[in-house]
C-alpha cells in the first residue's frame, strides 16, 4: 500500500535500494546534496547532471520531464545523515518561468520489486524556480523519507546558498550549463520498472521554515530560542512577542569542546522487517551521552512538530474540500430533486471523514513511535534534563562539571496531551527569565486568584533556582534574591534555610539599591577586564561564579534608577555571568511604559501554570508550556539543596 505524504510528513523506508521518479510534464533539473549530522554540506557532496553521482545516489544526466534518482542507502557514507533531493527549472528553455505556471511535480519512491512505497505531490508552488523535494535521513539507526516541498523564488543559487554551499551562485551557473547538453540516461538494471500514478487527493499544509544550517565545519548541535537576545531552548520562541524573535536567525553554533571528532552514535537494534527500529536512548550523534540525549530530544521535538503540522493540514484540506463539494451540490438544480442532493452531501461528508481518519491514522503511527522513544529516553536523562519526579534525583550528587543544558519544563500540543517534549535551554544562560505572575489570558491562570498565582510564580522561581544550583559544580553558581516587602518569605524558605543564598533576601528600597549596585559593579568590572584583555586585574575578592538575581514583587520598591540598572543587567549581564529571574506581572509594571519594554523583550517569559505562548522554529505551532512541578509531599528539593550546601562547605575548605 502506497503512503501518500503531505508536506512535512515522514515515512520509514523498509528497503535500501530505491528509485525515486519525478513526473512534471516539463523539463526539470535534478540535483542531490548530502550533509552530515550537523547539517553541513560540502561541495563534493553535490550530484548534478555534470557530475551525476555521489556515493549511494545517482541523478539523471540531463534535463528531462521525468528525472530519476537511483539510491542505494547501504552505500551512503556513514558520515552522511541527510540526503536532499533537489529540483530546478533549467535556464534558457521554452519551459515554464516558475513552478506556479505548470502542473504540480509528483514524486514516487519505488522499491526493488517495482512497488510504489511512498508518493508526494508538491502543491502550493507559485514563483519558485527551485525546490527541495524530499529528504532522506537517518533516524534511530534506520532511514526515513520526509516530504519537504520547500521552494525558492531565487532559484538554484538561493537554494544552494541556503544549503550552506560556498560560492552558491557560481555552482548554480555551472550546474545549469552542464545540464544544457543532452546526455543518455543510465538506468540501473536492478531498478528498471514501469508504471504510472493515477493520482488522488493531495493535502497541502503551510510550508515550514527550515532552520539555517551552520556555515562552518566545526561540530555543532541545534541551539534553540530565537529572540532579540538569543537563548538556547529546544528551538522555541515567544509567540506573544514577535519582536523578541526578530533579532535574526537561530544560532546553531556549539562551542568547541574537543579537537577529536565525536564518537558515532550507538547502533539501534533493528525491529521487524518493514517496521521502525526499536528506540534507544542516546542514539543521536554527540560528544558525550549528555549531548546525544540533547540532540535526540531535538529530533523528537522536530518530528512531533512536523507530524502534527501534516495532520492539521490534512484536516484543513479535507474540510475545505467538503465545503467546496457541498457548495457545488447546492448550486446544481438537479441535486434539489429527489434524493440526489442528499446522496451528494452524504458522499462529500464520507470523503471528508475518510481523509480525516487517514490523516489521524498517520499521526497516531508517528505518535506511537515518539511515545516509545520518550519511554526509553525519559528514564535515561541526567538530573539537569530530568523532571523532579525522576528517580535519578534520589541518587543525586553535586556534579564536578557544568552540563550543557537545563530543563525548564515540558512542551505539548493538544493533539496528544500525554506526549511531552522536555524544554531544554543551553547553559550558561544567554537570556534571563521572566516568570509571569499575571493572568495574561491563560485559561489556567484565570482560574486562580491573584495571591495564589503570585505564590505559584515565586515557588516556580525557587524551583528553577534550585535546579540551577544543583547542576553547577560547588561554588560556581551564586543566587541573590530581592523581596522588597518580604512577601515571598514562605516561597524563599528552602533557599534561606538551606543556606544557599549569598545573602539574606534584600528588603526595602535600601536593600534593592545595594544589591543592584553590587551586581552592576561586578558587570562593569568584568566587562572592562574582558575587553581590556586583563582578567588578572580583577579584585581578588570578586566572586567569579555565575550569578543569578531573583527579583520578586517588581516594580514595588524600585525607582527609575533601579529600573535602569535592571535593564543594564538584562542586556549586559549574561555575557559576563550575571542573570536575571524576574517574578512579576507586566500589567503591574505598565506605569513604566516604554521604559520597561526592552527589559520584557530581553527575557524569556515562562509561566507558573500551563500556557500556549511558545513556538517552534519549523512550523510555528503554539506549544503549551508545562512548568516543572515537585511531587506533592516530596522532600527532593530540600535534599538537593542540602547536598549543594554540604558540597560548598567541603569545596571551601
């Protein structure tokens, strides 16, 4: 049975030797690029009519209205993790000027026995003259195909540039020139088959924006939160504040840790023939198990986003088709006589239900695979990535190295509320946190009174601060707190009683002023030392640990000078290890007007109750953020903080 994909959907490939046929009704130019696990493409990993083969893949040697890709996945080098199949309109021909002026290209993946395994019709194209048709990629030790259909109005040059190839314009011109001279097509004998596609309904979701690959050759991993100040959650940005995500593309750079290449991922055990491989925790590539788990979570996040996008688009298409067919039935006078109209409407509804059921079946298949993967990944997570109810916390010991990321909660979509993706941000923090104590339109927040919500927000801040203290080595993370009116004493009790705070919570206008002045001075000193290249000139008593300032009840107790200092800390502090965690309601601070807006935009907003204000970088879903919760009656927080305090005493000797 053929799997008919929509844009963004994926499907396992049960065979390694395949042929991918394209039918367009006009000449097309076929190319292939191969990239590693970090998305890097090098010039020699490009197949086109002038150089029609790379290891494992061969393309048509000339422009044709039925180009073919011959694929042997077993022959693809182990370093290649993604194979992109590209199509472009040839220059200087009498064909269409752009894809929108002709029939939609159709692709079919053919197995060795001639059966059609997967099909994809690329609809919705307009001014594009080149496109990424499909992607073959490794996942859990097996190969899958993803329907991409991402077009480029700038042609092949823009596409190759987006793939990260150097001198993309020159390479595109060479490829177009090589495609002008006709050449006989060599068809592999073992894949010589015939047949035609008889068509069907094609479902068109919005084209997902693909994250940009890194341009360098250094080992990289996906890095997340796009915003005016780039942070690094698992690719999420704040949907309620577009300006926070308008500062540029997501930064995928990963700091160099070693000079040697990363070890290969562990081999995933194979499942039944034709079935996806059994999931294994840490099967992604990385320098360490921690990094492999991070990359695996990123892959789960992307798969979940694209699978739901495909489902939603399929449902939208089915409903749109139903509306059209119902309108057509009502506009036909013949359908108003007898039962013809009722029969036409019943048939239209049945067709809509069938398409919707087919889409849900595909989504359920993807969700079952993701759930199985989550079931093996979640128990294997280290403390920095684990939920508070994970047994790993009962074996917690203060680490000697800082982890690469920290879990701030979970992300979920309404199509599968039980499926939760860990929300990870990279360390050290590159963006402060705004824990919203206001209602902000969230349904869960509207069910609570003001006092309850503020208490939950402060409890959430303390839990985040405790987790940060727990994942840093002894003495390398310091927490300060500002509580002008002393109203957060109950929430701050775990930090105060364990002795992990640098000083008692600052109270009153004087306490606020002294704390902000001390941290501002630290930022000034470290910034001048770094820019001057004289780190040895810092005062010997300066605390060089990462600093976190928890600010409660803002803006009460803050004058204009204090607000300016907060803005300075938010903008300049992260670069020198000073971070803000604001616990506030933006409406309470609205008196500051535009003075507050830069501070609000510079911080990552999270909530003490579920709220759908975060978006992924692929299809821009509104993800529901689930804050981390400590199990009722659990003493895990106190136990962790006590161990942090004991380790500090030992370390300070």
